[in-house]
C-alpha cells in the first residue's frame, strides 16, 4: 500500500511549531493524556522536532519513567537539547524512525508520534521498527494535523498499520481543533 508522504518540516522554521502562542491553543498535558502516556512508562517520542511536546511527556512519565526523543534532523535535535536538555528523564537522539537500532527489542511501553507520521518516507520500515521496540501490548499513538492529513489518509494509515501487526484501539477523542488521534496496540 502506497501512502502519501509529506516533506519534513524545516528546522529553520521550528519557532512556528514551538512557541508560547501554540501552548495557549493546544493543551499538551491533555494531548499526552489522550494519547495514553502514564507515570512510569518508557516512551519513544518519534519525530520530536525541537521538543515542543517533550516537557509534557517528561512530566507525565515522572521520575520512574523515561523518554527517548528522536528526530531525523540533527538540527532539530540540537534545538531540542538547547531548549530542553535540562530534562533528566529524556534522552535526545538523532535517528530515523526507520532505524531504531539503538533501542532494544520490547523496551518501549508507548511510541508517541505527534504530527510526524505523515513525514516518514519509509513507513513500512518505520512501523516494523516501532513494532520491534514496543513491548507486547504496547501502544502506538499518533496525532496528525487535521488540516493537512485528511480523513481518507487517516483511514489508509489505519489499514496499513493494522496490517503490520497492530490492533486499532479507540482513543478517548477522535479529533480536536488542530489534530486527529490514531491509537494502536501491538498484537
């Protein structure tokens, strides 16, 4: 199945998606809760960009949990480290989601893709890697931009991901003002 891929959001423009105004219209603590993040979890933030969501993830998993935040763009990781390098339970890594070889099999409770799945070029390899690093029963949680990734694309994502060994799970919320949620469980 051929899925549409969008261009990577340029690191140069990260201020557009990582700013105080966006924080006012998008409640990240609530988004993290809807996506299934809980205290003590081991979370993979795949496509972290400059770390807009990272602080909320760090807070949600608490001292007993940890977050591995990866992005394919080294400049995004550099920005994330500069802005959020103080977070003690977060490890930032420049890495493709299609090659998560630095993460052991079955190590992750929840893989979190926030406005990033549509940008992945090698979706089949990426989903295989996400499945590999997730524990049995682990959650793959995706939020995509509502006005860029449309309903037919999200339906294609559902079919594609369930064909890769995941079961679709209802999210507490389908869409909000800016995005729509997709949630899967590793079979």
